[in-house]
C-alpha cells in the first residue's frame, strides 16, 4: 500500500513540474495555450494508459500521478470564467468546446492504440 502512495506522489511531482513549465511558457492573455496543451496531452496519455492494461503500480504512477498532476480542470474553469466575466462569451464558449472535443478525441485515440 505504501508503494501506491509513493507511485502517485512521484508521478504527481513529475506531472506538476511539467504543467508548470508548459503553462509558464505558453499561456497568453488571448488564449491559454499551455492549459489547452497539457489537458490535451493528458487526455491522450490517460487514454493510452487505460488501453494498455498496465499493472496497478504503473497505472497509479502514470495516470493518477503524472497525468493527474499534468492536467488541470480547476485552471480550465478559472480561464473560462475569466473570459465570461470579462464579456468574452464567444471565447469562453469556443475554448470550452475545443478543450472538451479535443480531449475526448485524444483520449479515444490513445485508448485505441
């Protein structure tokens, strides 16, 4: 059981650092490309992990740890809400649709490989 905590923690450490770097370099006021990229990569990665039937330890490390810390639902919601309250409703709706359609498609693609 302790190894499961260690697997999730180590994976989470890696995923969080990756998200921080990508978001710091790519997020812009016009469109938060960094958040879109990490959520898209994470969707594909989780689909691939689940489709690969890895052991529990590897699944915890990669899906729960790395991909769980890499992706960010809360930042996505903050960005959508910010667009909305700033009167950029079209941008909020478009960003929402693009994020979820791309995410679902990439998760399916990853699972299918």
